[in-house]
């Protein structure tokens, strides 16, 4: 059993799209959920994941792996979130400013340190005018360019200041790790 908890709707739709691209029998082993309301910051997301893991153990239906899917978005709780992620061995699909920057990498190589997610969204819409935050098949629509985005993100990550913690790096992405996870469970079947 795998659990993916998402900070917002774009992350949820992206993860659901990844799940829907799996064969039907594998889709059932991956639960994708979005946390709404006041508890949608990354640290609260990590605490909710921690509680879900405990509950699943109590019910004798343990979760094998937990993924947290969120963005920086200037959250002050990022350090706390990454501490819980490390302590509990959770996996993370992370974009340093917002998911839309990850999508830009499907279209072009861009090494800008955006300050606001609104600027990223504006740039993405200049490349992909049809994009909106509630678009449901994000991975499926960008699938042909995903390997190029992963390559570009890896270069950006290597060029980031390694003395800084991940949550302070901009740009920085680990969404490629989530894609690799989905590809691996499909190969293992």
C-alpha cells in the first residue's frame, strides 16, 4: 500500500494522473489524497501522514510507503516538515516555488529563481495557454516531455547550493523521484 498526500489541487491532479496511467490492478494499491483547509501547509501534511501511518498499523493494514507532494510557497513550516519527513522516512515530491515551475521544464530549460508563484504561473501560461490549476490529466498531457523535464530538473538540482537545506534552494525539484517510483511499481508487477 502506498499513500500520496498532496498540499493542493494541482499536486493532487498531477498525482492522480500518474495513478490513472498505471494498469488498473496497480491503481488500487496507491491512495492519493489532498488535504484542504487550514491544515494544508507542509508540516501539517507530514503530521497527518504520521497519524495515518499509525492508524493503518493499528488496523493491521500498514502503509508501505508515504509520499508527501508539496511546494515551497514561502511556508514558514518547511524546516519542520522536512524534519518529520527525515525522521519518519517519508518520500517527498517537492517543487521549490510551485508545481507550475516543474511544468515549465517540460517546455524549456529555465534557470530563474522565481520569487512568487504568480510569476511562474504567468510564464507557464505563455508556454501553455490552456493550463489552469484544476486541469485533471497533467501527467498524461505532458508525458511525452517528462523525461526532458526530469533531465532539466537534475541539472538545476546539481547547480543548486548544496550547503543550503533543500527547502531553501530555488529552483529545486524532486518530482522526478515520484515519477520514478510510479515507473518502478509498474516494472515490478
